[in-house]
């Protein structure tokens, strides 16, 4: 692990020495002071300098405050990616409010549940997403403001262009490192959305560590690849401005079209990618890298799930100049362990999640919370300044996951089962619960099973992740229908598509006459999941 | 021999049938030639490559990855135009 990079700009003091008491709310202003005319964001159509980002975010923060948003209020960002989504996040932070990103491509019912759970006071979004969410009816209280970045006739909304061009300014509040910066939601196993609460302190700790770990600097052009509602977006949102690096915004669709991603990366001189293995596998198979060099790309960071060694080796042969980092860390801690890879020949079928980065401490523990020796499986606990503050409104769950011990004030119990080898490297083995990662999305199988069981005619349901080459690429399900009901897979998938993210909708459904049960009478999930794997493999071979 | 226009019309009809019948998650919202396939979320992120495989199977046209980009796959009409262009290119 290297020292902090020297990033003195124009003889000013090094950025890292000035951030001790800083918050996310000061990031844009500081980057503007250091590099006013540098390109902050390469949007999808236009470029924006730090000076312009500063002006836009100050104007938008002022308008939020003058509309009645108070420090501590939650404000949703409900928009496809663009320079506006980045600016919306920083305007909310500068107003002392809390950012709540909404997935603009998920069914509106999911976004509305998040708006209600967070009790948002304002929304910044695009017309399409805002119309679908209907935020006015999603929360119990009146909204202070809804700002849209395009036209939404017939609704009481503020126009983005008018707002960010406004010269009037409010006094922006002082923000404390202990204030809540953002809440990132995951699906949760109970059907209720689960909000992960980060303070300015925990988010800044992440941004500082990330800048140091990856050597981000003013010369970097970081691809902004993560959807905002996914925790990986914290690198582009907070670490990039801390380093005064440029963010090259990628749309949600660049992740689905590998050749679009490689083409834009080449055109814009991107130096760093941070994404999920699903996207990298797409790049290897469909990115046209045999005919398109990416000479500026120096680092590929990946995380969110395991990446099969064979595809990783191919990627490294296609991009020989690139160093690769396997980044591990649930959204609750942003990131905590790393495995740096420079030589594809040492990549085996499995890749370790590596060792903790500076400031993070890990324990591998048994059921009683006692450390297990190297080579033994156990649950990974992490103690780090980047850890979340709590789950929003879920005190019992917070107490279950944030454990106090005498030696450290809090350990986050990840629920991930790992093994530590004799060299201190950690290897991911699986989960304690029914959470899976599919195409980088964190899904709760119990939540999918609940939606299936709520469908007409369905009595029992068991869901599982499936895929080839050891990578989970989709969800499959086994269901038992009530007597006399006829299987209708398209109808059942539609039912799911109205209630779940697309990636969580079962691609294939197996119909069983009864569900195997264990002695206790509970559904024997392990047996059903094995059955699912076997039957799906067969049906794939046959088709 | 069919003309390019006739071939394109047939392909568009068949592709729409495939997309609506096999790929779409919501048959209550029919996908038309100019429906934005990406924004509607009716097709998931694997959908583009299923369409590519279907085109290879149906027409024998193997779409080079370099052409599998956002601009060419936003709508069924654009996909058909791409295939038409690739078919008429000399090999």
C-alpha cells in the first residue's frame, strides 16, 4: 500500500493534508479552488468545469433551502445518469441535506417505497422517472420542491435550467462530519427496503482511502460507471472530486453495450474503470478490444461479486497495460479489502478478496463471535472508519450487524463466509443468509420468494441464482401451484417484473407438485436449489 | 430474390414478434418499431445479445460486436436498419 500521492496543484498545499475536518459538502468548492477551469464532468453531450459545477450546485442548494428543505431532510435523486445527477447529489450535500438515490429503471413501486421509507422532502429527477414515481402521493407530507431536468407539463415542478442559472444565493449551512450524507437502499429480505446510512465522516474516510489506494490524481479520467443507487458510485461521486479527477459519465446503457463502453472510453481517454464482473465479462466477449486499444486505461477495479479467473485472465491479455484490483466491501462499509493483480499468469480459477486496506481491521469468527484460525471458514467482521452509521429506522437490525467489543467500538458483521489463508489473504466462500449477487446487484432470495408466493395460484416458491462459468447471471425459481392451477410462466414473470428489479425476475420457472420439506416442516431450500441447478442445466443443454 | 425493402419489412415483422413474444416482460405494453427498448425496461440487459443470436439464427447475419452499440439497438427499426446495412455490404 503506497503513501498518499503528492497532488499539490499550483503550489497549494497537498489536497490530502487539508481534508481532516472536511465533509462531502466541501468537495466541489475545494476542487473549484484548486482547479477552476479543469473539466470536472464529461457528460453525455456536454463538458462541465469545476467552476460550473460549483455555480450549478450552489444555485440548486440555495433553491432547495429557499423552497423549505432544511438541513437533515432527505432529498431523492431520481434520474438516469448525466452530469445533472452528479450535480444534484452535490447540491443536496451542500444544502446540508441527505442524498437518497432512486433506481430510475426499477419498477416505480420500489422507488415509491424508498421515498416513503426515507420520508423525502424534495426530489430531483428527470420527467420520465418523476412521472412514474409520482412522489407527491408517495410520501405523507407535502414536498418542498420537485426539480426536473427536462419538461414535465401539468405538474408543479421547478425547471433545472432555470434553477441552476439563478444568481440568488442562500447561506449554505455548516455541515458536521457526523451529519448524515446519504442513504443507499437495498431490497432487504422482508420486502421492506433497507436503507444504509452513511455520515460525511464515513464517506470521507472512504474517499480518502480510495484516492490513496488507487493513486487517483488530477490527470485521471475516471469512468463514472455505477448507477447512483449502487454503493460503487461513491468512487465517482466523492473520491473523484477529492482528487480533482475528471469523471467521464457513462449512461446505464453503456453497461449493457460493451462496444459502446469501450468506444466512449477510448474517445474520452478514460484511465480508470470501476465496475462489476458482469460488465467486464461483456467487455471480454463483445467489447471489440481486439480492434480497439484503450491506451489511456491504467486501472480496472472490480467488485460486487466474484469474477471467474478465466475471463479475468482474458481481460488482462486484451488490456496488458492495466493493473487490476479486486475490491471487496458491502455497501455498509463501501470497501475494506483489496487484492491487486498485475500478472494474469498468477490468476487462478478463484481470486482472493485480498487484505484489509489501511485503517480497516478484519476478524474471521465462528457462531459465537470468536476468532477462528487461518484455513477455517467463518463470518467476516470488519472494523473500519468507513462503516455505516446504522440502518435507517431498523434499530434491531443495526444492533445485530454492528457489534461492540472491548477492543473496538464497532464491528460490522458482514454475513459473508470467508477463509483467511496463512498469508493473511481472505477468500470469499458464500453467505450466511439467502443473499446473492447477480450481475453485481445485491438480491435477497427471500424477497423474491415472497413476491412469487404473493402471486395468484402460487403456494410455495424457492428462488436461486444460476449461471454458467461459475458466475451468477440470472435468477431461477421453483414453485408449487394450488391444485388445478395451470402454469403460466410469462404471466408469473410479469407479476415479478412489476414488483422487482429486472435482474431479480426469474428467467426460468420450474413447476413442482410438492415442495421438499425438512423434519421441522420448513421448506428444504438446499434440496430445491440443487434440483433447480440440475434441471436448469439439463433444459439449457436440451434447448 | 427479395429486395432490401421487402426483406427489411419481413425482418421487422418477425423481430417484433420475437421481441414481444419471447423477450418482453410485459405483454400488456406492445413494443412497436419505434419503441425505445432501453428506456422502457421491457427488455433486460441480456436482451440485446438474445436479439443478436436470434438474428444470426433467422437471417444468417452475424453482427460484429463493433456494431452492437446503443445507437443501433435503441429500437427495433434501428436494429432492422443495421441488419439491412450489413446485408448489403460487400463481403
